[in-house]
C-alpha cells in the first residue's frame, strides 16, 4: 500500500482564479493518498516563503493549502532563480513534497546547466536508507504525553495564543480564536515571522503542560548550550530571513 512514489509535474495557469488551481491540487492529493509524493509545480504565484521579494494574493491561499495538507516547499535560497527572462526573473517554480519524502530529500539546488528554456533545471537527491537512523538520533526535546493531558494542553494553548497574539477571548472559544488568528495572518507582510511566533507558542505550551526528557547525547555532542533558548532560536531565524530579504532587494528602489 505504501511502497510506491508519485511524481507529478503541474502547471497552474495565472488566468483562472486561484481557487480553481487549488481544486486541481486537491484532486492530486486525493489520488495519491498514502504515497510518497513529489510535485514539481509552476505556481505562477509569488511569496517570500519560496524566496520571492513579495507576496501576492494568489500565494496566500496556496500557502494555507500547503500547510493544511502537510505539504512542504523545499526550495532553498539561491543566487539563481527558477524562472528567468531577459527583463524578468522569479522563483515561481516550486518543488513540493509530503512528510514521507521530506526526511529523504537532500541537496536541492538550481542547476547552472543550460535548460534550453526560460525555466532553469532543478536537481536534488533522494535517500530513504537512513530515515530510521535520523528519527532515532533526534536531538530535540522529547515529551512524555499522557492521554488525560490532551485537554490541559488544548486549554493552555488557547490561553497562550490569546496572550501572545493579543486576542480577546475570555471564554476560550477555539473557533473564535482560530477566526481571529486567521484574520491576523492575512494582514501580515511576512508570514514567516508570524509562523515563527506561532511555533514558539506551541513549544512554550508543551513545556508548560508535559514533562520532557532531553536526548542523553545532546550535551555530549555539543549540539546545545545552557543559555540557548527557543526564543533566541526564533530571533535567529527572523534575523536570517530579514538578511536574505535585504540581500534580494539591494537594487530595488521600492
């Protein structure tokens, strides 16, 4: 049942509404349920998440679709772009994978080789042999979760989201908080920073709710130091993202 891989190449036209494009993607997801999935896509949408200098309205809906279906864009920042013309270049070509491929995909890059097209060649490697080793050697925080703690986690998460994102909801109504959170993210210029803050909120909730055990090899291998916190990790990610944005817009007067 899970022994096969599905590789698709999809072209999304710019003229139809983005909702029509998403329906096409939904059909692909449904058809490939249970498979290792790699999608090479010409998205005709622009987002800072895939290293564009701006985010347009089409990409916001696509970002939500990818997140809700556990799809990952593995495009990496590069001096080259996936699409180029004499007067224009962009990163509208995306490489998308699901969870079952994410741990195995390595060395994604935009090739310097001539493609005889205005789309540059994209290369990457796949290695499924070491998946179990990678999972076993996970050096992050591991939590001990008991069944009765799910309700407590849910309550603490809603409270912390309300606090960190300044959402007024005294009754802790999950649907109302989700609605207000969705409104806030649609107004964000940089969704990466918003997602980083949300990730920090989840991590803080886990630490508050569950007992945790750090990997015994973490300190021995020098992978962490006592003063390094999740907050510093988020700040570093934000700094790197802003530096990359600055580098991409040095010649952009706007």
